[in-house]
């Protein structure tokens, strides 16, 4: 992990926003599918990953500039900062 990314160094991993339904609501509304889910740590938005056809998590970042997402996948413990393009495992 880079020490330059303040978004990740100040992330409170004990109080992360969590996914409760394990769906991408935007994909469901479109009748589409997803590969993996990501959670915006600023507002709790759940969106699909960039390997998914619609890339809703990244679209959410571009619309809001909320910098940090975490994986909603069981067993995965990482956070990604879109602004600094930095990854942190926790």
C-alpha cells in the first residue's frame, strides 16, 4: 500500500459499510447480471465491478467522486481508492 493515499490510510476498517442483499440494484432494474459487487464507503451504494457489463461501481464514483470502495464478496478484505488508484488489504 502506498502511504500517499489519505483515503485508505484513514479508512476505519472496524466500521465499514456492508452489503445486506448481495445484489446490484441497478443491474436488477436493467435485467442484467454482474460478476462481483463493490460497496461505496462514503454512502453505502452497492454496484457491480468493472468485470461486469455495466460497471456500476465505477459509474457511481464518476457521478459522485466518492473515493473508496470495498469488496462485497465473501472472504475478500480489500479497499480500493479510485482517486489515488491504490489498493489496501485489511
